[in-house]
């Protein structure tokens, strides 16, 4: 029995991604992306689509889960979330071994660097189509960056003995370092170059 006046204290362990990576100290440098890169601590990045029916609901989905969801793309991997989960988990291990940094921070840097700021849109005017340069919204910048990161990893692993975990880790590290060898960085520069010529 506790003495009167003493309160029961329960130590709650810090919430870490995959039980390993801390969310503390992870910062988003780009002010426009702060609201759309969700770094709310979760043990397991699996929300089960609870964001589906709310406008801008995906801004509340943890950023690592959004990466996992983007990996579940075409054909054979569609819907295999556990497979995509394991790929990201192993890729994070590789990122930590190669950089010595928190993989969540490396992913956030990669998204910031791979997010295009300008794009083109088609405008029909009197039967003639014009391509006009437009600014990209922060939400779409995050979407496009994630898409290009996973696309680059998939293309690297296709018809290649190198496993996709390694390809994804390399793609994220290269994008975080703003390396032109990264597929995502090349695509971003291409999009911005086309937009610049359409101004």
C-alpha cells in the first residue's frame, strides 16, 4: 500500500517508429511543407484509411505510412501492406548504417529536396492548348516527391539482382543529399525546367 499523499507514477516509454527510431529532434526546414509532413509519433504506421473521407485528411497520415502506401503500387504489390512495411523497415536500417543519422530525418530531407516548386498546366483557349507555368501547392509537392522516390526505387530494382530495400535506401539518401544521381531529383529539375520555359 502506498502512504497517504503519495501518487502512483507510471513511466511511459517514448514512442519510437518500429520500436527503434525516435521522432524527437526531427525537423522540417521548409516552412510550406510543415503542415503536410506529419511527424506525430506512432509505434506502427498503419492508420487503416481513417483519413479517407476528410478533405486534406492525408496531411494527418504519418509520413512513413504515406511512403509505405506509395510502395504498394502497380500490379503485383498492390494491397500487400505488410510486404511494403517490411521493405521500408529494412530500408531504414540501411539508411542508418550508411549515414549514421535518424532515417526519419533523412526521409524528411529527401522529400524537401525532391518536391517540385513549379509545374505546368494545360489551358484550352479558343481551341488552342497552352502550357502555363503554375506554383505547386504544398500538399501536391509532398505527393509528387513521395511518388518519385518510390518510382526511382522500383525502376532501380526492376530486372536487377539488387533488392528493393537497398534501392529505396539509396534513392532516399541521394535525394536527401540533393544528388543529381537520384531519380526524384532529376525528375524535379526536369519539371521545373519545363515550367521555366513555359512562363
